[in-house]
C-alpha cells in the first residue's frame, strides 16, 4: 500500500510543479490512505529470531520454556517427482 501511495504521489508531482490544481487532491489522498499504512506493530514478525538449525531452535525454546513452531516443506508430489524448495 505504501508503494502505491508513493507511486501515485510521484506521478502527480510533475503536474503540481506545472501549476496544476491537483496538489490538494494528493494531500487529501495521502490523508485518506494514512490509516491503511502499516504501523510498527505490523512488522513485529521481522523481530522473531528464525532458525534454520533445529538444535539451536530447540535449545532456545527449552531455555525460554516456550513452544517451538516448526515449518517444513518438501517431500514428493503425487507422481513421485520431488517438490521444489520454497
């Protein structure tokens, strides 16, 4: 959403520089888009320490007495061909 607002704002900047009356429209559009822009809490998942080493992940989960979330991918397709990595 942030990229879209930025692209729209950048597309309207030359028109605003030429003396067009669309400058208030850009400000109004950005004001309407503000509640939909991601906040700091929306990126909390980036702060999670992800591990690709199972032993290290299990060690930290035990130390912190927290559950361990495991996400696996792979295996074989129905026809026996191996699946590609994610």
